[in-house]
């Protein structure tokens, strides 16, 4: 894997070189010299054992094929120098033939096993580093709460990981149909042609650009960031030398990183909707409080004014026309306040029904198959939020903020305990399908049908 695919810390070790082959030859020569020195003093010394370390070293540091060549070379050198007749490759003794064959067999098997272990260790280390890269990318996106912040962090990380220029674009309503959200490695603008190619990626949901379909007008490659709701953005990558920014063997890593980016964008979108829902609900609560105040505070005072006007009219102690005008305006105000107090802000106070489960948001009750279900205040508050937004995914943070308050946004365990209790008490909807559905790493939603 080359440097354009992953940073240096995530590449596989280099393949064998001439230097490693020269080191193996040197070790074989050293083993031969040691064997010659020891065989002169101890004729019975098992010289062939001296050739196993070079074979093992070749398998460990150079790979399978250099190790196999080292095993063959060790057998030939041992036979040439230490097997009668000396300085030939002939073998007269059956014992020597067996020894040479065993040396070759042991060298071949050992080199194969050691090199296989080496390859597996390299792959394990490579995948561990790759997974760490993905986890680090996701961890840096986690604190981001809006689309722009996510785009800035993602562009910077992609530029660092793939050692290239990077940017993030989103759809735009005006031509060319795309806009730059953030750039890294010196990117602060895109040409109209670049944006047109980016718009093509956003519209089609397929990668476009240099080396891909539609890339004749730009040096960029644009890869869509897809989620269940559709294409949320596109990540652009480019190299200064015009080469492809991501090698073919790095596309799987890029796809995983874009998936993490899609999760972050989806989470930010849901949290934004959640904040809007909380603001709307707070506004409705304020309107309800104001209307309640009109009925309890203003109406009695208007009634007192009307009674005083009637008293003055009966006493005849003031201008009758003025009193008549005041009485008329007071009656109008009373009618207006009565209309306001009778407003139904909710427009629908019937229970919400989901299969066998009915939820009355105004009496704060829930039934299952007509039988009352006892819920704690927190359990009902969670159920009410899900029911008000039935069919929509509510993020963990939104539910925690709405039910427990902003100080408990990170206490996901609170929410899980309540959801578990709700599932146990409410059971499934009609047909056995789950009523409350978990959206992994995002939140929960209340299903409205069995689909």
C-alpha cells in the first residue's frame, strides 16, 4: 500500500530488497566459516545445524521466497563443504543423503511456517492500525454539533490520512448545485467546474471526478456521503501532481471513514430537529400559560369594570354616553378573552393509538389492549416524546435533554433503563412487530405500522 492511500504509520512493511538478500548470503558464509572451524576440531559436530539460523532469519526478515532460497542454498553449501566427497555436490553415504534431505525439508517447512506467521502478524498490525484510524476519525467527529463543524474536522482528517488536498461540499439550491462547506491543506475555494462535478456526485450518489466518470473537467474526486435519508454531503480529494488521490486498495478505508461522517451528519441533523422541537414545545407551553393567565387574571378585572359601569349607569352620576361606550368596549374585550381562553392549541386531544397501545398525552395515561399500564413519570415522558414524533428517530441527547434536562445529556443509561421498562410493559404492536425501535448509535423511534 503506497503513501497516497494511508499515512506512513499505517502501511505494510516493505518487501524484501537486495540488502536483505545480501544479509542472508553473509549469514550463510558466516555459518560456513564457523562450521569449517569447528569441524576441524570436532569431526562429529553436526554442522548442518549451523544453517538453520540463516534460514529462520531469512523467513523472519525477508519473507517466504528468500527463505526458500536460503534453505536450498544451505543444503547445497553444507553438501559442498562438509559432505564426502568434499567440494562436490555428490553424496556417497546414504546417511549423508538423509541428512541433506532433512536439512532441506526442515529449512523448507520452517521457512514456510515462519514467513506465514510474519505475514499474519503484518496483516494483524495493519488492520489494527486501520481500525485505529477509523476510530480516531469518529472520535474527532463526536464533539461536533453542526454540519459546518463536522465538515471542517472531516476535511482536515481526510487530508492528513490520505496526504492530499481535501474538502467537503453540500447541495445548494442555486447553480452549479453545490457549495463548499470546508477545505483543508490550502483549499479555500472551488472552481465552477469543480462544483458542477461535485453536484453530479451529490445528485447521483456515485463517486465522480479524476479517474472516474465525469472527471475530465476537474482534478478532484468527489465521493458521496450517504445515509438512510439520502446523500448528505460529498468529500472531495485531490493531489497536486494530478494523480488519483486514493489508490484502489484504499477505497475501503475511505468508505468506512465516509460512513462515520454520515453518522455524524445524521446525528447533528436529528439533534437540530430535536432542539427545534424543544423550542416549539416551549413556545406552546408559554402560549398555554399566557392564555391561562388571561382567563384567571384579566377576565375577573374586566367583569369588575363592567359591574362598576352598570352601577354608575344606574346611579346616573356620570355621562351616560361615555358609560355606554365603556360598557360596549368592555363587552367586546370580554368576548375576545373568552375566545382566546377557549382556544385549543393542541387541536386534537384524542389518544394516540399504535396497534394495541393507546397513549393519552393530556390525561397522561397509557393502555394496552384496553387495560391501564402503570408508567413512572420518566417512562411516560419518554413515551410521550416518542408518540409526539411517531415515525421519526429521536436522538439519545434529544430524549435525555427533553425528559431529564440538559445536565443529563450524556447519561444514556437512564434512557436505556426507561426504554427497557416501556418495552416490557407495552409489549409489541399488532402483528408482533416491535413498538419502540432502536436505531444503532443514533436513538429510538416509535413505529406507526408494521413495515
